């Protein structure tokens, strides 16, 4: 067995694949006459489609990267306060973006001052101005000026927002926080857990079990209290699961226990999947909408096993070039997530509609993959121009 590196390249590949699939499933949701197994499963149905696997996989991947991100800050000499501020600001960025995105779903297209596509483009521009990875040679005055402009634009857009309807107008509300918001809140908790556990595997495992217990007992109807930020802890369980896997990897590979790692990662992947199927009849079945324990653990088990396969392909067999085409989705992931908002808004402004054969069945599925690769191509071009978001 080839030696494994301490820095796992397969994390970037898994992130890229997941981002590609996230763009695909978001687009294919607008396609009719597609196989049911591709779609999101309705809340009341005990089951999951392929689309229901993507978001939990992404939460798990954020957890996989967490130990490396915090260690990188420590290696640069950052202290506890500096790392805490880094975690808080990173979480805040995701929460703010998710907050605005979730309110787009309730935007009053008839009564609002700005057309929906224009509003979407402007908030995305504000996000880029605030969180762009500005070049180091840019003066602080220019950088702070552009960031300030982005913040001002976001404030103005918040004031201009109009949701609900003409008879029942609503302002900005958290609702369910949106995809990025959920990631942000889960990251806030998980990163601080990891930071204060100092990467200790036993402490991380205890924290994981505690949050898993919250999720399980909530859906069993035993624990009936709503915990602020934590909620039913489903997202935190997935993220800490990822952090545990990479912490285990670093510990075992650091002492060259390669076989132990392969055995344990296979065991934990199968255990997670099996436990999810075991608890399925007792805790609300499998439901992404309700974030049931079965959904959490089945998705985590599948993601662990896919990650194991990618470690073998990318880190052992050095096949990373197989995934070169989608590399920008793994290196500029947040940019990749935001570009569709711009793209669809621009298409709406010019009243572009896909022909019928690209909105239904196989043609629609092909279109969704085409859109996913188009987005990655745009991000590749932006990377070449040094335009990418960084939080």
C-alpha cells in the first residue's frame, strides 16, 4: 500500500464533485419527467432521492476541511482570540449570505421596487465586493473602500426588500436560514468545539455523541426543547463527523498506521449507514426536510465510503488529473455556489427560456449537467482573473 500524505488532496476532489452535483440538482429541480430517484423526496415520504444526499455530503466535507483550516491558522502563529475571530467572521459571512438567499424565496415580485433578477444580481455583487479575495498588492484604502461599498449596498438592499404580498407585506426574516446559513451556524458550533477540544479525538468523539444524542432524542420525541443555534443538531453531527474522520486520519497516518486507517474508515462508513437504517423505523424514517437521524447517518455513511474511494484514487493512485475538469468547483467553491444566482438572473432579464426538449426528461437532465459545467467554466475563467470569494 502506498504511503498516504498528511494533507489529503481527495478532500478538494470530493468538494468539487459535490459542488458539481449541487449545481446539477438545483437546476434539475426545474426539469419535468425525470426519474423519481433523482428528485428530492417529499417531507411526508419515508425515503430519499439522489438530490437529498448532496447537502449533507457538503456539510460533512466542511467538517473534513475544518482541522486543516484551524491548524493552518495555528501554523501561522495565530492565537486563541485570532482563531476565534476567524471562525466567527467566517460563520457570519455564510449566515448573512444564507439570510439574503432564503428571503429571495419570499420576494414580492409584483410590489417590490426592484425586479427580482435585478435584486438577485445586486446582492450577489455586494457579496463579491465584501468577500472577494483581494490581491495583496491592492492598497488598504481601495480594499476597504470596496468592502465598505459592498456593505453599504447590502444595507440599502435590506431596506428596499419587500417580501410576502401586497396585502401581507413582510420584511427580511431568517425563515430557515438558507443553505449557506445552515452551514454557517453548524460551522460556528463545530469549529469552536474542535478549537477547544484541541483536536483531541476522545473529546471530539464525546461531542459528536452528545450532538447525535440531541438529534436522535429530538426525533424520538424524548427531548422536546428547542436549542438556539443548535436546533436538532443534524448539521452539526454531519460536520463533526467530517472533522472526526480527518482527525483520525491525521493521527493514524502520522504514526504510519495505514492499514488501521483503511479498516477504521470502512468500519465507520458501514456503521453509520447501518445505524441510520436501524433507527429509521423509530425516529421519523428517512427525511431530508425533517433532518431525521436516519437521513443524517445514512448520508454520512455513504459520504465516508465515497471519500474512502477517492482517497484511494487520488492520494494513493495519484489519479487527481481525472478530476481536473471540475477542479475550480473544489478550489473556488463559494464562488461556484453564487454564480448560478447571477446566471439565472441574467437569463431571466433577457427573457431566455430553454426549449421544451431541454426542460423535460433526458434532454432536461443533459441541460442540467451542461449548466453545471458552464458554471464551473465561468469560475475557471474568474480564477484566471484572480476573482474568487474567500471567507
